[in-house]
C-alpha cells in the first residue's frame, strides 16, 4: 500500500471533514505525540519524531492512533509517497524502509468515534550510510528473452552481512506462477531458480524487484536505491543428449524440431580420480555463445604447443557454452566422420557445421541440456548447473529457509 492510506471510499478527502485539528505536537525521545489537548480527540504518535536528524532507515516510520482510527497517513520524500501498510483495525500504519541520508515530511490524521480529529505534521532526516550496498550485476540482461531454466543471478558490490534482511527485499514476480527459492553462493552473490522438474512456464514476463533502499546489510551499511530488472521467458526449449547412442534431440514446446549425431568426450585423461576428457552427465543450462570460441589445452595445464601431452589450440565456430569446465555444443567439421558413431572429443558435443549454426542462432541462454550416458557426473556449481542440487538442499541455501511463489 502506498503512503496515502486507501482503505475505503472517500478516505482521500477525510481531512476536509475534520472538526478539530492539532498541528505539530509534543516531541518525546524522538517520538512526536499529538492530541493531548482535548480528551475527546484521539492521540497520535509518530516515530521518528518531528525534527529527528538521525532516524534509522531500517526501522521506517510507525504511526499509531489511540482513542480513534487513522483516516490519513502521508509520508513523502521530495513530494513522492513512501509505501506503507495500514493495520486491519486502522490504528497503526508502518512504512517500508527509508532511504539513508534523506529528508522526509509526514502528515497523519486520526478521528475518534465521536468525530473529534487530530492532525499531526512534521519532518525528519535519516542516518547517512557509511557504506553503500548496490547491485553490481544481474543476469538475465534487461529485456532478454531466455530459456525456461534460466536462473536469476544477483551480484552485490560488497559483502552482505545480514543476508536475511537483503533476501526479504528481493521480490520475483512472473505472469505465470512458479515455485522457486534463493540460494546464497557467497557473501556477494545470490541465485534464484525454480523448483526441480518445474522450469519457468514458457512465453511470459518475469520481474525482479530489489527493494534495497534503507535495508541494513551490515554495520552502517545500507542499500541506497531500489532496483528493477525485467526479462522474458521464450519458448520451452529442451535438448537431450545420449552419449552412448551419440544422438542429440531438440524439442520446442514439447515437439521435436531437430536432431543430429554428435561426438562426445572420448575419456582417457584421469586427474585426481576424474576423467577430464569425459562429457559430464546431468542437467546443464546454455550459458552463452561464442563465434568463434578459442579452445586450448591450457585449462588442463598443458601448453598448446605440447602436442606430445595432448596440447591443442583451435578456433571453433558457432559454440554454445553449457558448463564452466569447457563444455560446448559446437561445430566441428573435422569429426563429422565420428558424429553419430563414436566419441572422440575432449568433452564437448561435436556437431555438424550446419546443425551447430542452426542451434547457435536458435537457442536462448538458460535452455536445459540434459546429458546422459557417461560416468562423469556434473557438479551443481559447474556453470549454471544448479538443478543438479536437490530441491531441499537448495532451499536450505536461502537465508530465510523458504520457498517463493512468483504469482
């Protein structure tokens, strides 16, 4: 609810019907009190009080009425109303958090059952933030059309001390309802994804709103501005790959639209018990596109010129990344002979050039790519492979230990 209380017809004009008014009021320990002069008039208290210069942004504004109900409450910053909520019995009103280092004005009107009224006005200033919490980056990008598995990745400019307070300020709304949860991967990054097996519904809009202004994230550390990011979910793309049959199948909204033979990782290079030449099995998400991608053996500690130990450097066209361990769906003309028959790659899904180009142009970021058939499992934090974590464990990664409904 916005600061101007809108709980009944004609409430906006309540001030015009007052029989008694009290402007200003007594100040008591930062609380402004009005209505003491007339025993029949309601008493109104407002915290922060009139003239307060160091109001705590995280505590917002609290208005209470005794001996009557609130008819109007208005808290403004530079003439713009502050969001707030009126209690069911209309005896109290509480605002959202406030911007640090800002000057506010307020007006509150209460009326008794006998028609006596009290009006209280004043102004106060909030405490300045010694450290500012901002959002440094968000994925998806503004207005981007993404796949049904797309996570929302929020990165902050500094470490978040009070994760609960910050997470409460994060709101996700979608045209079509989904169940999801936030997961803190570090002090500076939190990720939202939908429930396992329940991707975003296709062809809808999603809005992230971060109501960070006034949220206390640590010692004298406050959010100083709200943030909004809107993006769209496109068609439901699902890519399935079987490395044993060497086949890749592409579906759009449940219907097969393409498919081809691939050549997956050949295996044979074991490091610390992990065969790094095997393609990982699990639920990947497409992460980005490169045309061309420069692929070298440096990721495994081998210089490209060291051919004896498997060194290589290749310029690969139409590459779509699916993990952080160097896995792509990409064009590879030199292994067409093996595609559909034999696994010969270093872990990527080698594809016919024409098919790879089609997929490069067709896919979104966030499309699920489900790979089966290998002994090497996909880690949940290898790229955007967040669906590899169980739902219960993901929810435990929320500071509030809760699920979110986005309707």
